């Protein structure tokens, strides 16, 4: 783990954005601020992005310590969470997720925001478990789930907080590939192919079209 929980390194034309807080990669306000800044740098300098977690954990969701504390801090964290989902979903470069472990709640939402999702081999859990811990899914999460998940799994995945194994998550639509022996290396290979093989302007224009209306799902302050 580095001194900061989010780091960026360039690997050829790909920006490798790694999240490692030494724990469960909970999305704190500070972590989200750092991620926003590095995504800006990646947009300016890279042809594609790989978003990777730490060994065993991709992301466990929004910081529950903040959520349980109540007050304005909860509203601020939910706002920042919605904004990072929108930033990722609308990002004008291809994003490949290296799902290095568990991806729950907001962690699973991040997977829904990425173009290609490659999961490491392991007995990991993937899913939108918000309802089980007393949190209704925000409109932007429902919209992303409706767009990315298999229609026959959509209701159960959203309404019943179903958690899946990586192999099951491929069928449901959270992942594209499971059981990779080197998820980050594979993601970098795929992202490099996308950076070198796609026209950047055409991709950005198509991205805007495929995300049309998504910003409207974020409730204004």
C-alpha cells in the first residue's frame, strides 16, 4: 500500500488507477476526492483506464462509519458517490475494471460503470447488498443496473440484495470474466488494445449517446 489510497501510474497508453487503503477500500469522502482528481489526469493523458483494487478486495462500498454517523456528512458522501458513478459512466475513455476481490454495494456499482470487468480467481462476493443494510438504491444505481444487468436477474439483484460468486456475477452482468490468474495484468492488456484500436473521438461521442439522461438521475442538492 502507498501513502495515499488512490494512485495513478502510466503503463503505455493506459492509466492504471489503483485503490488500496490497506483495509476494504471503503469509499470515504477523501478517497472519492482523490479519485476524481486522478480521473481528470487520466482523461488528459491516457487512451484508456484500468481501475484496480487491492488483493482480495475491489471495493466494499461507501464508508459505513460515515453512513452510520448521520447528519450532513451522509448527504455529502451520497452526493459524492453519485457524482463518481456518473463520472465513471460518462468517462470519455474506455475503462476496464480489474476486480481484485469482493465488490459489494457501491463497489458493485463501480463495476456497472466500467466497459469491461475482469475478476481475479477467488471465492469473492459481488452484488448490490444495500437493501439488506437498510439503504434504498439511488436512482442512478437503478439506472446503471437496468442498463448493465441481465433483465431476468435485474429485480432480484436490486430488490433482494442478492450476492453472487464471480462466476454467477458474469451471468448476471456485473462481470465479463471471472477466475483470472492476473486480473490487473489482463485488464491492462485489454485496455491497451482498446486504447490503440478505438478512435478516441468516436468513442467519446458514442459514450455521450449511451449515457444520455443518466445525469438526470442524480437528485440536486
